[in-house]
């Protein structure tokens, strides 16, 4: 389900599957469309995300599905962050 990615030079797992018109990756789980970051994070956490929480990305790449780059947060934290080098 979430194995459709390539590993980038900086270690991100870049989603290669379907995206919506806003550029967010998605998958179908039990015939329901789900954001791929949320599905990846819930899989990593081993539980559903809390109500009102979103899957945030710490690496600045909105298509990254690497579990160590994802965290549960509020909407204002969900915007991709720039990584300082």
C-alpha cells in the first residue's frame, strides 16, 4: 500500500503514487481514499491518529512518507518545513 516510493539523496521516501489536485499523495484503504502521509503515520504508530490531528512532515517535502519524518500535530504544523543546512 505505502511501498510506492523512491529514496531521495537526503533520505526522504518520496511518494510515487497518486496525488490530488493540490499535490498531496493518497491511497485507498478499505475502498476509502486516505492521505498517504496519514496512512503511513498511523501504520508506524500502530494506531489511528487522534481526532483533529493531522500527519505533519518535518523534512519540508509534502510527498515524504518516511515514518521518522512524520509526526502527529495540528493543522498549522502540517505545512512543510524548510530544512536548514
